[in-house]
């Protein structure tokens, strides 16, 4: 009874002090208690992988998935660490008896470790005074040890076996809360360090051996049970790589790139090291290109290294981690196999060094930063890459940086593929920019120059970035010689203004006549970015010729109606955020509601017949109704009668005598545009009012001013001539 009181007192003293600073492991155990609360006091719920003896205090993710490492897991209910059952009692109401470290080995079931402590004369030490932490291999762990190694230990118990057991011990108490991730502690064998890692999923490893039973308190220390026998580690990662014959190719590349300066010092790293066989699998031209390029080789090697330690036993499911190269890789597991980026490629796991761990893989991982830009093309974009090679455009991608705007395969429909190779080459050039422009360098209104000398406009929306008529898909990739953006459609820059598109399409002749009748044609030729909703002729088919004439009687009222169809800004269909109402202001001043539903654009709930007729000064969307501001009344009988015949989606308000404010036509001024291009110029002297300036030879990415196109200058010149012909007004 006295012994039981001492045990209970000691247990609660230690645990109450320790709970003040709990660890990931402790929190996972608490969750396991909660899951098993219906099973009685101090019962924990564990998961055991089917077909194995592996048990885990599992995370919420594994618990709900009912699997660990993609393998089915059964639920077990056992006493939480430190507790035990009583005959006839419910749950685990009693604490385990407390004893010295030697006696505690039997309590936790590590009887082989207790037996070896007896045989090696360690027993007297761990029964006596002191404060020890022992990481005791389980009985199964000793059986997993190579038979030859175990025989060597047992043949020299007073030296080899004693040294091995001392390497599993620390000369002070260490609970799981004290085991911070990346901690190194000197063992009791020649002060050789033990590498401790504490993962966020609650798993604690010692030299990559998993603690499977933790925090068993003894009178003179702590006992943790681990799942394998650990061996002394004296080499750092550099020395370990140099001593591993399978890594001679990786070693040569690491030495040439200066990587050993990092791996030969401190730190905590995980290396997924490709074997010689893995390097042999690479195409010779790819390997030679990377090895001859210091930047690409450094990127490749750094892509195989994580700035943290990840032992195989600490991985229960997939997660992404940053590499030294800067991008992420996904580390996961499938049964007993480790996976990298979803593939089983690890041949050998958990080669422990003093500053990290190495896993051998049978495939070289090539990051985007070490790849040529065309090699970044995915399987969904093969049509583009094949056409670029067939037309000879790929030869330009060797040295200078470029940007590829690569459509998905389905964008190359029959109409596009029907063009001959000469025209296809011109189309493809629209997708190749002269400079490297990453996603975060794009802005609304930006002008980009292609290798074919065309200029493309950038439109930035809340949830989309579009270039001309094509919007981007997530997944831009930056390679060694450029960047690749995935887009939905083949880019077809328009040469025509909005006015010219209306004139060339007979479907819009009535709407065009109305536009001309109120003097709005110049707006549709100017270089500003507009969005215009255009009803087709059949919208007006219920009107007689006289009624169409009547519609133009009040110029100001008609101008209000027509300018309600015009938005300031270019709104591409794919740029509209899906499923939500986008509230925009028309040029007339009233609100326009745009929504994208089932891949159809709705304008004030009016369906568009056709979207994205792109012009060089905006975009046209074809609609099946005339639009009218909901908040705007009508003041004349004839206008209400006409509008009621052709507008069905709203009820027209009538206020007798209501007049509209005068809607003036804007006067357009010369605009300065910016575009992004490569410039290579010779020095030139510019004389400005008696002063001179000079520009130096440069090859750089820059923004340049481009005046309004010649066609627009001509229209401005014509307007000036008309003004000259007007007679002055006499007083």
C-alpha cells in the first residue's frame, strides 16, 4: 500500500509539472483520450495498421480517413501511457507501479533490453542513484537487428553490448515535452550525439527510431520504448555521402557545386539523394546541359534537400515541404514505402548522419528552375510544343529569356489547325514574349511585345489575369530560360476597332444606325478600353420603320440608352468571377449587373449570345435584348411604347414629362501607352531647345511610350480640319 502511494504521488508530481509545457506528442495523446472517453478513465484510442504491429496515437486526418500511409487502420483501445487496468474495473483507473530504470524495463515490456542490461553489467548502474533517460528498443526491435550485428554484440557483452546500451541513454531526464524538434543530446557512450526530432503529428524519433511508448517514469529517470536498435553516428552528411558508393555521381555534382560547404557543417537536413543508377536514366543531353550550367546544377541539387529532418517513421501521410531550391516537394508514404511527389522512388531509408538524414532514391528530381522553358510544357499542352518545334520557333529559346503563353490542347480546334504553316507560325509568335514576365509582374493595362512584333494587352481582374482574349489557368512555371503561363484560348489579337467590327457584321446594322444617329461613332474608334453590349437586329424586329425613326427623335434620351450598353474598361468573359454578381458602372452612370452562370454571361439577367468579340480598343458581347437602366424612368408616351415592345426583362417606369440630363460626348486626347519590350539601341543625341541629351547602349527590359495609333491620329486631324471650316460666331 505504501509503494502504491509513493507511485501515485511521484507520478502526479512529475506529470503536473510537465503538463505546463505540453508537446505535440502530449496533445495527440490528449486527443486519443477524448476519442476513448466512453471506454472508461485513462483509456486511449490508437490506430493499428492492418497486417502489421504498428500502432499510432493518430492525427485527426488519419483518424477520419481510417488509414495510415494509405493502408487501412483498425481502432484499438488501450491504457494511456502510465496507467493500468484493475481486475473487474472499467477503463484504466490505476497508475503503473514506479521502479528504478531496470525494473521499469519489465513494466513497459522491454524484457530483451532488461536481459541485455543484466548480461552487460548495466543493471547495477540503472538500479542505482542518478537521473537517466533510456531509449529502450522493444523486443521486436532487437529481433529486427541484423543477426550478424546482434551476434557481435552478444559475443562481447562487457564492451560492445554495454557501449551499445549506453548509446541508448542520456544522463538526465528527458520527457517528450523536452524533446524539441532538431534537438541533439550527448549519449552516455563517448558523448556521441543522439538526433531527436519531434514532428507536428506527435511522432518523436531518436536517430529515426520512433518512440512507441513514452514517458514511463522511474525513480531514477525516464524510460521510452523505441521501435529499432540505434547505432552510433559519427559522420556528417558530407562524410556519409563520400562513404556511400551508390552516390558517387551525386557526390561529384555536390563537390563541383560547392554544396559540401553546407552539408559538411551544422544544420539539420533531409537529402533525397539520387543513386548512380538514377543519374544514368537521364538523357545524356539533359544531364550534360545541367552539369555544364552552374545555376541549373545548383538548383537541381538544392531541390533534393530539405532544411529539416524527416525520418520515414515520422511520416503518416502526404505533406509538402520547402526545399533549399525554394520550391516545395511532397513527401508521403504508401505502406512501408516513402513517396516523393506521389511516386514510390525511395530504395533505402533513414541513413542517419550527425546533421541530418539521407534517403536514397532511384530518380533524379529536376526542378523547374533547372529545366528549359519548353520542357515545362505539360501533357495538356503538347499541341503547342509540337507546333513550336515544327515551325522552327524552338531554336530561339536557347539563351535569352522568354515568356510562353501556352494554350491547352483543346484550344487548338479545327479552325486553328486548318491554317497553313506560315499563318500558324504567326499565330504561335503571338504566344511568345520577348522578355521574361512572371505572374506578379503583370498589371492591368500593361502592353507586352511578342517576338513577332505584335503588342498584347493585359487585363487584371479580381480572380483572373487575361491577355487579350485568353485568361490564365493556375500553374505558371519559371524555368532556366523563361517563364510559362498556361492560358485557355489561342490568342488572336484584333486589328479592328469596335466600330469596324460593328460595320463588318450585318447582325449589328440597326444598333450601328442608332449609334451613328447620336454621334457616338468616334467613341468606338478611339484607343480607350471599352466593353460594349450589342443587341442583334432581331431584337428590333417587332418595331416598324416609323418606330425606329421615332426612337431617334430624342437624341439625348437615345444617347442615355446606348451609353448604358458601354462600360469603361475591358471585361473578358473568362475574367468575370464565376457565380457572383459583379456590379459595374456604365458610361451612362447607372449600374450594370454581370454574372457568369453555366459558362454563360448574364447582363442584368439577359443572356449573351456570343462573348468576347475582341477589338483593338475593347471587347463586344452580343446580347438578345436592348438594355435599359432599371432606375431610369421614361418621360414620353412614344418612347415607353417602343421600349416596352423590345425590352421584356424589366418593367419600364413612366413619369410624364421626365427629361434626361444632357449626355455629352467626350473629347479624346492623345494618350501615352506603356509596353514591355527588349531594347537594344546605339547611343543617340537628342537636341531639345538648345540642350542635348544622350542615351546609352542598353539591353534591358523597359517601359516605353507609344503614341496613339496612326488611324486615331488621322481621325483627330480630320476633326481639326472640320473645326477650321467653322465660321466664328459674331457678337
